């Protein structure tokens, strides 16, 4: 069964091609993604034209573990979470999905394995999407895509290795601080009050590999020390440099 929300398809011209405004937005999204690094401007515009724009409302599934990876996704607007479920039913966040992040990277393979994680929209999301057939044609036409996908996969692997090493050797405070600092560069909004990150205590605890109670205790401590400000579903870094030494 399709998971698409077809009620929000992009505006189309009479020939079925996305409007110039949509194509410009798609192109702007691609030039920020590591997956398309090194490709010429004309190629990026061809790839942007081949994309479909799909919208997902909060709590809608984007990919499901065990499903066939027949689409490649790049988040353009919003945020989502990628996670696995343990045998006990606990949710472990694998990746905080922010604009520019790729989902379904395995769809570049001719016979890809099934999705290994779940992904669900946290806020209203807009994705650029290519079906498997289109992705394969693009990969054959532009081998740089395959090379970039391999580099991106290695980047994810290095991130998970670092996370595992921190779990073994780091303290709870250092893991939470590193998570916040990373999110501040990837998903933070710089405001006069500080760097704002829209995320809950529970999501932060999972990304930092610590318990919800521990995350809440540390955040309360940092708020008392005026390093952060905490609102429901939002953390504002008041003094990011103070977290570096945590």
C-alpha cells in the first residue's frame, strides 16, 4: 500500500512538468546535498526536474523497516526521525532527519535489500522523491551519483562508529553535549536568544544513548547554569561554548 499523501502534489504545467518555481526550489535543495556534489549545474536541473514533491504530515510513515526500497528521498523542509524498534518495543533513534538528509540510499542498487530502519515525520515535511527506475537511470547516466552515495554511506558509518565509541568511553553529559552541538549545526536556528533546536527530551535521550530521566536531569542542571533554555519540545543553546567542555 502506498504511503504517499497525494493531496499535496506540486503544481504542474499543462505538459505535466513541475512549475518553474517548484523546479527552482528543487534545484536549491539538491545543491545543498552531499549526494549531488560535483555534478554540473545542467545535470542538477535535470535531476531536479525528474523529482516528485511529496508531503508528509506529522506521525506519517515515510519508510518502514522490511519494506522494499523503491524510492530515494531527500528532505527539503521539515524534520523527521529515523529509528529502529527493539524486541521490547523501545524506540532507538538512529538519525535525526533534517533538510538535505537522504533516506533510501540503497535504492541506487539494482537489487537493493529491504529498508533496515523506520522513518516517520516529526513535523510537516516536504521531500523530493525519485522512484527506483528513475534513480537507476540517473545513476547509470551520472556515475558520480554512485560514488557520492558510497562516500555518504561511509560518512554514516563513521558517525555510528563515533557514537558507539562515545557510548563505551564517554559520560552521559559528554554524549548529550555532543548531540546538542551536532544538532545546533545541522538543525539549529540562530536567533537573538541563542541557537534553537526543536526536539524533545525523549528524542534527545535516545540520540545520546542515555535514559530519559538522565537527559532531563542534565538539561535541568544546564538550564540552572544558564547554558541552555528549555521549553516544551525545544532547547535553546545560550552558551554553546560551555557545552564543549562538558
